[in-house]
C-alpha cells in the first residue's frame, strides 16, 4: 500500500498540520481542534519529530490557551500587531469585514484546511514582525475572539481612517496605533505608552 492512497490522505493531512502547529508551539487542545487527533497521538508526534530528534528550540506549552483581550491593546505596538493579524486572517478568508467594520467568521468550524490557513497567516505575520509580541496561541486566541465574541472590535482612526483592533470595554480615543507611534502621542492616561516629544 502506498502512502498516497486516497484512504490515507486525510490522516496524512492531519499529521502534516499537527507537525506544522507543533512547530509553532501550539497547545495540544488547539492542535486537536483542527486535526481531530487524540492527545496521545499529538504527544507522540512531538516526541518523535521534535523532542527526540534533538530540536530543543520547539517547546510544548502546557495549560489552557490564553483567553484575555488585554494583551492585544496593552500598548500601540501590540495593537498594531493584532491589527496586522486581523488583516492576514481576512486575506486568508478566515474572517470577513463588512462595510460597517463588523467582523464575521467565514469558517463554520475548525478543520485541517482552517488550521493550515491559520498557520499561513501566522507565518506571514512572523515575516512582517521579526520580533513578534504575539505567539501562535495568542494569534489563535485573537481569531477566536474576533469570530465568536464582542470583546474586541475594529475601530476607525479619526486621523487616517484606517481600522484597528480595539477593546470593546475600554475608552477609544479614535487614534490608531500607527498614528500614535508616528506622532509619539499619548492616549492612555496613567500608562507608559509614549512620551510626547
């Protein structure tokens, strides 16, 4: 029997995605959601292809995936990177933005193709931000929040009219992170955002 036989294609795709996500240090539960593989098989894949192969750079993250929204709007740089990820998710057809700036999920539920699209978006994000502030699990969390809750939304900057990620329960000063960074503006009283020059 050949590995290319049709009946093995699905399992091969699951393994390929699992290895790709392990390479990004995704948690077991996140990998399981997209691949349908059991916890035990995911752990064995990690042991076989990463831990025992002498690749110590890939770590296994334990515990629950992050669920907070504060990291995405903590400072202008984080907010800019979160906005970049949203744009990449839209380009990957994972999210859709209406003319009213409302965000909707394009995928009914995670599967192997969904997982590969998330990985491609995250890999592009890493090319755009060589010293990223958000890891794969935070990027996954951002996608889930934008798809399934109202904790974050896309606001519009008064200065440049661009959209940016904003906390639904925080005061919005209508200044995007790009304008804040370029103008060295402070819009968050009580936090060390940027000093006015």
